């Protein structure tokens, strides 16, 4: 906590200053836009951008993460609150703040329980499919404010302003940096300047409202923005709290996933150590802080954090500067914000989420692993068809399903002896010698509940095709762990084989696995020792046979 | 389908006959009791025991599985239907049948999609905790019918009858088989005879009702049972169907889990091949059939299947005989069934679920793996505190959580060369020589989304502690698969290292993994070939250094 402040050097200040300013300029249109996505008045986006980054600066682990409103989390907020309160009502805002509190507490509890491993519950294809599906839902939701009416109808002045804004934003995204570079700015500065295109377009559109008399044409604006922070009000019924519990869990999970994916990208760039449990605390504190300031659930944003990083941020002081600037903007006369035209804000949202439409993962998965490509497609389709909340559940189930499905087909090789040596190899790949009464099987996977049935079936199959086998040697070179389920299974296989007059043996059990097995009854149940090597096992069993001993004891 | 009928031999008939009769005698009290658990009139338990085993005989894979009502599935049925319809109403029965249909269709669809791997979603400790928690809930729910009033109150005549029934059942379970053996029966026959204790107690109690005038004392009986099968009626609102969709998924999952766990035990005893996808079809058909006969969700029961097996069942013909006998019992005068006293039925349920209170798994897990023991306890507590439906979700999350948590701590060893050899070993266990500019890491786990972050963090850590490393060799001997997420990660590690002037190399990639990698861009991104052996990698990198080549290309 604040360890970065103790190590602060003056040389870091210019970078943090410039990053703080650039991100604040980016945050004003983005925060307001994402508040709209969450179904809240635009000013709530500014509220949610002040205290959360301060809280994250205190408790978070990443140096350059920018915490605040984020498109997908806003979409989920809208999906949760919309059925509970009428749009635009005071209750809606209160529930959004409560949702941030629930998500924040969930994250803090997960942090206290050191559950950072939760970040690994989504595979990358599932994450990418989820992001693309959400981006399409968000963009689709902005068609109405962009056109001033429900598609395919449109309100001409709104649609023209929306279209012009969209065009300017796309041109700005594409050409502004190049233009600035031609004007003599360095590549890095020009790139940062290009990031300010949304702010410029929003300012221009806001100026155009009174200058061109656009409001009289029926173009909607954001409306009056109260100065200062809102009053805190969480007095709702207990049924509301209950209704927010499960969605709060899901949103907390997504907040963590999104932030971790941003932080991981940054950590790779900065060679920074990322502490996922610390990240849980940082995000938990940020969401509780968002509740205090009347905001809504927030998280680290990959696009904003990348800007923060490339604008020179060295420490969370950059975020502190951003927060101070935004607070100043709220205290300053905010009358002009009321004139911000909605079609222009909708255009900034659409352009922002266009960047989330990333199909590289799908393309690569399609070439590399069709199952992963299918997981991508099903997750994206799930978000589009059933909504973003169901999408999270589908994503987790698909990630886990892929995992269990893969685990349920472990590789098992029948081994034979390379003539004249102590080496045993897969008989399908090597000319290796087998003995009819000794079946040697190498299990090439950790034994756990997801694959014991498959291993069991394979052993039974081999016993059927080798009816004269009297000994089964399981070679455990590749087994790094055996869970309780597999321990039971080993014991049951041993009993089942013994009933048929077959002895089960283990060989080449790894040190740590052996240490654990000694805690169990298994070694006592086996008919014979656990052999150090496959060769020793086969030699011993052969000697027994030649000595006329029917069963190895 | 019916392949067993084509291979039927006359010698199998006596075994199937005796098993069919014994199971029918067991099914009558058990079916009625589990119908009560499901909140249905006892006769529904008989309905659910006729068509489902016939359907399973047509489509299922196990030869000795006995499909019908089962305690935990009945408990889940009650949990789903109770909020939707008043107890005892016609709607309640209709919804229970609909639930069987939904679960059946879910199972059939899963079978068509070959999703038999779903059986691996529960670890054994979680399954055991779930079973024990459910058994306690079921037994607790029978206290009221046992005592004739809500505990701690009781209706004396009911409580006396319940207590006597309980005592007789426990004594019968313990001593009847021994007694029969003393009377000259063989051990096997005596054991089967012992299984009929519930039927005998139920018959005695039913006879006692008119003989001792118990009904006049206020002891409740099951009431009139209609002859023949009920009429099919599924005309409910679409909102009812919607409400049954998600519970139907959960119940389908539990039906499959329970039946697979029974079938696996049997398959180990009979050395039978179990086809999990076939099992999905069999159970799906059984549940659809249960709906047709006005029953409720059914599954394979481990206790009943074990009796079926030890009574000599050779093929599903045993179940067909059971079904015919039960149908005959329904067609025969059923007046006597109306007199069956509820305290006695409650006692049979309590004694039946006592057998499910199995703490061996907990004990073994506690000794072997505290994490698995905790999963047991949390699942059992979850069922007790939040109900059986929540328990399923908790169980899946815990199983998956354990899996991801374990995966998130992969073993990675820094390797050094055994002096004068081509062998590389873990420097923590062997006196092996390292070179300051070449860091050799062996990754002892398959690379997938659950562990790439952990591997990444470990590599970064090693790079921090070995700042002079210019080459990182990842030794892939233990990596049997690389998923899409890990493929991206390898590519990102390579890029991240290169930015710092470090070259990443791969060595000893397994054949099947290499075949897959060739489909990707990774080999082209690496600075150098993928080395066949660790020694070849280190030799080549050393030669480069000695030849004055700064970077290996």
C-alpha cells in the first residue's frame, strides 16, 4: 500500500503529470458515454471516475492501471438494474451504486480469501467471444440515440449530427495522429494527440448546439448536470439488496477478469510483477469508493490503461492527477455539459467499442483448435441471444467444459522393453518387446476426478485385449498429482483386478506424489512394493513367474 | 439397443426372474416412499417404476442398472415444484411429470451431442458431501410424518408406530440376513432375504391398521390409490414450462451423475464396458417414459442396482420383469395400499437414507488432501443451508475451483547440466551446472488457460533473479498439450522477452504437440529452431556466444 509513494522520485513527475492530463481529457467523454450505456445520467460517469482511481492507487497492484467506467461492466450494470427500477428514476441510480458496493465487497472478500486464481476461469477464446458479443450489444444499443429514433426510423437532424460525429471520430482515429506527426510532433506525442479526438469532437458538437441552434431542431442533449458530488443514499428495501446479490457476484467476477486482462498486458510491457490477490483488493476498494461517490461498478480498462502507460504514467500518481482534474471539472461551471448532444455521445461509444471487435483470436483458434473456435462462437452468440449476464455463465461453463472434455481423453501408452536395454517405450512408436502376462501402461496425465473414469475404461479395454495378463504395471512418470477421487479409483482398480486374479503395480512414482501416497492406505493394499523403475518391476515379476510363484506378494 | 436380447441364452432366465421379483418387492415400499419425498401421492412412485425401466432396457448401456425413483432426485423434484404449485394439487403432479420430460429431453440432447464427459464435473469428495447433505435434508423432512406432528411436538400413536417401524427396520437390516442364514439359507440368499425387511414391515404395519384399529387413533395412511395408470395431462401455461427449464437442466445433470456413479460401481464388479453417451440416452428415454406414465424424474439407484445385481440379474430382462410385476400390482385390487400408515413409510425413508450417510470419503480426504475435505464440508453445508439445487451449483463450482486452483500452481524447475553429460536435471535436487546467460526452465504441466498466468509470473520471477540471462530455454518434456490461450501466451512471452534483448527457445517438444504448433505462427516468431533436446539447445547457444554472435538467429 502506497509503496510507490515512498519510492517516488522527482523524475517520475513529468510522465505522471502528462498521463494524468491526457487520461482526464479522455475520461470526460468516455465516462459520460459509459454512464449512458449503464442507463445512468452522463454525470454519473464523472462521479465514477474520481474516487475509484484514488482508492485503487491506495490498494491496487498495477502502476499504470486506469480504473473507472468500462463499457462491458456498464452494459452488465444496465442488464441488472433495468428490470428493478424505471430508467432515469432516482432508484435506478441508487441501485447502481448499491451494485458497485456489492461487487466491491465480493472482490474484497475474494481478496481476503486469496482467490486470485479466479482470473483463470475464462479461456482466452471465451474471453474474446464474450468481449465481441458485448461490443455488438453495446453498439446496437446506441443506434437509437445516434439516430434520434428507433431504427429503421430516424430523426433527420439527430441522424445527421450522429453520422457527422461518427465520421469525424473515425477519421480522427485514423488520421489525426498522422496529421499531428506531419505537423512536427514526435510519433509518440502525435499518437497521444490522436487519442484526444473524442474530446475534440464532443467539444465541437457541444459548441455547435447553441451556435447552430441544433436543440431547436429536436436534437436531445444530456441535460443539466449538478455541480459537486451527489448525496449518498442507500436506503432501499432488503429485497433490492437480495436481488443484487447474485448479479453482484457475476459483476465482481467480470470486473476482476477485465482488469486482470488489462493489467496482464501492461505487466508484460513493463516487466512488472502482478499480484492478483492485491488486484482484488484494489478493485474492491475502487468499487466501494464508486458507491460512496454515487457512481456504478468500475474496473480497469485496457484501452485507457494503455493510453495512461504510453502517455508516460510511472505510478498511480497519474490516476490521482486525473481524479483531481475531473473533480475540478465538476466544481467548475458545468453548464456547458448540459448541451452535449446525445447523438455525438452515442457516436463516441460506437467508435470506442469498435476497437473491441477483435477477430484475431477467433482466426487463430480456428486454425489451431476448432474446439476453442467453437467456444468463441458459442460465447459470442450466447451474449447476443441471452444477454451479457447469461454470457458470463456460458463462458465459465464452456471454459470448464473444454477443460473437462480434454481431460476426459488422457493419453495412455502400452509400453514394451527395447531389446537388451532397461528402457521401456510406447509399442506404437518403437519396436519394443512385450510379455503376454505383464501389461505395462504409462499414464500421461495427472490423475484427478476429470479423467479417472477415462483411465479406468482404458485399463479395462487393455485387459480385455490382453486376456492373459496377470500383472498390470502403471508407470507414473508423467503423473505429478493424484487427487482424492483418483486415490479412491486406484484402490478400486486394485480390488477389481484382484477379484479377477490380476495384480496391479505402480512404478516410477514421482517423489512428491509418493510422499502423498504414503499418507494413504493404497501402498498397503497393493500386492507388492511400489517399484522405482519399470525395468525393476518387470524383472521382479518375471523372476516370480520363473520361480513358479503364482502371485507377486 | 436390445443387443442383449439377441444374445439372450436360456441359462440367464432364472437369475433375471429372481432379480426381477426381489427388486419388485423392494420397489413397492421404496417407490411410494420416494414419491412422498418428492411431495407426490405414494402411487406416483409406482407409476414412475413401470415405464422408465422398460425405456432404459431399450436404450441404456448397463445390464444391471435399476432405474426408478431415487431419494436425492425426489428431493430436488420437491424443491423445484413446491414453489410452483400447492402440495397435493393436481397441478403439482402435472408439473412433476413435466419436469421429468424436461430432464429427459436435456439428457437426450446431451446424448446426441455426445456429452458423456459431463459425468466428470463432480469430484468424489464433492459428490459425497452432496449425498450426505441431501440425506440429512431428506431424513429431516420425514420427522413430521414419522411423529405425526412437527417436532418437538408429536402425536403419540403415530410416533409409537413410527418408532416401532424404525426399530424393526434397523433390526431387520442388521439381523434378518443372519437369522435367515441360521435357518439354513445360503449367505447370498439370506442377504437378499434381508433386503425384503422394508416390504415385510410395510405389510405388517398395513395389516395392523385395520386389525388394531390404528386409523381410529388418528394415524394417517396413504389414502385411496386409483387402479391402473393415470391420464396424461400436460396442459399448463408456458410460464410453467419456462420455470422448469433451468431446474430441468440441473435435475438432468444430477440424474446423470447419480446413475453414472451407480453404473460405474457395477461395471467395476462385472468388468462391463460402460458407455456414458449411451447412458444419457437410456436415462433420457426413462425420464420421458416417466412423464408419459404420470411419474416424476427417475434415475439409476446404486442400492437398488446392487440388489438387482446380487439377486442374479444378467440382463435388463430383470427390470422388465420388475416392471410387469409392478403393473400387475396396480391392476390388482389396490385397496390395501390405502391403509399403508405414513409413519411406517417415513421410517423406511429414514432407514434408506441412513445408508447414504457415508463418511469414509471425508475421513480419507481429511488425511490425504485437506482441500478436498474442505470441498466435502462446503458442499454438504451448502445443501443444508441453501438447499439441494444450490448444492449442485456449489458442487460444480467447488470441483472446478479446486481444479483451477491446483492448475494455478504448476511445477517449474530450473535445470542444469550434469557435469560431463548430456543430461539436464532440476538444480534443486541435483548438483547440476548452470550458465549465467542461459536460463533453462522445465514446465511440468500441460499449458492451458488455467496456468499460463502462473507460468508467466514464474518466468518473469526467474528473469528478475537471473538478470544476466540472454536466452530462456523452455523444456517441454512434460507438456502434452498447449491450448489456444497458451499459444497466445507463448507468443507474447517471446515478444516481451525480445523487447528486453532475451531470446526465447523451445526444446524437447513432444510429437503431437509439435504437429499442432506447426499449424500456428509461433515457430516463425521464435529466434531460432525448436531444439530436439535440451543439450542441443544449450550447445548451439554456447557456440553462438563463443563465436561472438550476439543473438541466435
